[in-house]
């Protein structure tokens, strides 16, 4: 099967390179415009939204959570895709109600330089984690960590994706996303038909784990419903695509991306649920699926992971180059500098792969918790249109969210047990509630404090 997978990956990579036009100006590289200067249409934008969020880590996470926690674990991960609905509202507010051309411009207007410094730090970490996670999945598919096949697969995948990403930037990413998403849907449809044909994906299989509100699956659903308010705003790949087309096209692309991605993630998660329901004691998910499905369906399973990893990595790299060159203005926004930035992010991702944490969901949970400092910004400053929130409220929320993210990481990794011996997802729920409520209280306190008369005014 490994040879067949290599051939399939090589074919997808070759087509991706072939359809990636070499751009010469920043409007195509950073803004995604066609050679004629036109923005992407509805189908291209929708498919790009979906395929950049249905990345390899997401598919694997949905399947793994289904394997351990049943349908509730898969639905918990799928719930994060409701972020497209809140993301649509965020983009519409920033662009068309407040009139800003980027999230950074809005934050600068409200909180000055520190507004964008905090934001850029969070999304920079997010981008590096995405590069790391998608490269890591490829390594997992091809071998044991440290083996020759693992190292070779990781390096070749990173280099090939980097090559076609560097050719056309965001415009190339949009074109390859369309191709890769169409291929992904065909493969997922074929895989679903093959799995259903086995007769093992029954209602009883899907419900092999009963619903108990304190179990990890249902608890994660609550966590997702708390984090989706801020999660989209800290995802630069989603936000970048919200500034490319007109208002109607943008809104429709977000709405369509929500239901398409929810269905795709749930379907893929069902394969993990089936494996969990029929696994023998001590059997890993991939081993259970191989025993239940055979080599043919498992080849399709692995190819879908590779395609999703490739489509996400190129989008992540294009967003990384835009962040450094355009949004942060650290370097001149030229095509050459954009390509150099892409290469640097790939190198950082590879360093993490060979020395970092291998827990795929940790990156989601830590990133999602850190993003929750943006929830009060969205509620009060964006949707509430408050312009009187002091900087100290914003910075306090930022520090609180980062502390919560760090605490979850140390608790889930076993470095600390400050929150007792509860399951790590129960701890994540407690941290998420604390950060969300605490952040909103800090914003409220800042507004109230701004309204309090000074001692001089009181004396007069």
C-alpha cells in the first residue's frame, strides 16, 4: 500500500505544481487576484474555505475522537466548524459595518499598536502549529517517527508543497484548493460507499458510546460551543479569505463552507467510530480499520489525509507570507520576500516535527484557548461597537487567555496537576469558561471605570 500511496501523492503534487501559475506581482501573491485582476468566485472561495479547514489533522482528530468517545467525540470536533457562521458575522462587521480592510487595522484603531502585537503573536503561533501538524500527519502515515521512511516522507512533502506555494502565493493556493477539494470529495464519497457496503456502519455502531454529559465527548462539545465565538478571528487563513470577494459572495462562501465541512468531518469521524466499536482490546485505530476494511479502502483513507494536508499547508504558507510582509509590515511586500517567508515557516514546522509534541489535539485546544482573549473584543468592540474599552482590559484578557492555554498544555501533558485529577477535557472546559467569563468581566470593568468621574470632576 505504501508504494500506491507514494504514487498517488506524486500525482496530486504534479498536478498541483502544473496548475500553479508563477506570479510576478503582489496583487496575485498576497491578495489572490487572477492575472486579469479578478477576485475568486463563489465556488472557488467556498471550496478553498472548506479544504483549508478540513486539514489532515482535523480529519485524523475527528476519527480519533470518534474512536475513543464515539459519535459525541466526532460531533465535538465537527462543532468547531460552526466557526464559519460566527466567522461570517465577524468579517461582515469588520469589512462592511466598520469599514476596515483587515483584522489588524480594526485592532489598531481600537487598541493601538499593542492590539496588533498581541494578535499577530497569537496567529503567528497558530500558523506555525498548522505547518507542524500537517507535516506531522504525513510522517505518521509513512512510518514510525525517526525511521528513514518517516524522515523522507516529511521532507519531500514539505519541499513539494513549498515549491508550488512559492510559485503563485495566494492565487496558486486558491487554484490548487479548488482542484484538491474536488478530488477530496470524490475520494471521501467513494470511501463512504465502500464503508457503508461492509454493513458495519450501523446505528448501533454509531451509538456504541452512550451520552453522559460528564464524559469527554459531551464535555468537548461544550468546549467547542464556547470557543467558536473567537476561534475564527484568530485563524488567519479563514480571515484572509474573508477580504477577497464582494459582500454577497463572501457571506455565501462562509455559509456553504459551514455545512459542507460539518458533513465531511462527521463522515470521516464515523470511520473512527466504526473502528472504536469493533476494535479488540489494545488495538489501535488504524489497525482496526485495516482489519475491518482491507487495503483498498485504507489507501483511500490515507490519500484523503495527504490531499487535505497539502491543501492546508499551501494556504497556511500564503497566509504566513501575508502576515509578515503585509499585515506586520516587517519586510517589503514583494514576491521574493513572500517566498522567503514561506521557506522560513516550513523550516520552523520541520523543527517542531522532529522535536515537538506529537499530540495533534493539543495544538487545537491550546490555540483555541489562547484565541478566547478575542471573544470580549468581538462582543464589546466589534458587535457592541464600543470604542471606550481601555488598553489594560485588552492586555489583561490577552494575558489571562495565554495563561489558560499554558495551563491546559501543562495539565494535559502531565507536567502539573493544579486542577486535580479530572479528565483533561473537563479541565479544558473549566479553563475555557474561566477565560471567557473573566475576559468579559475585564472589558465590562474597563468600560465602567472609564465612565467614573475623576476626583477633580467630583470636587467641582
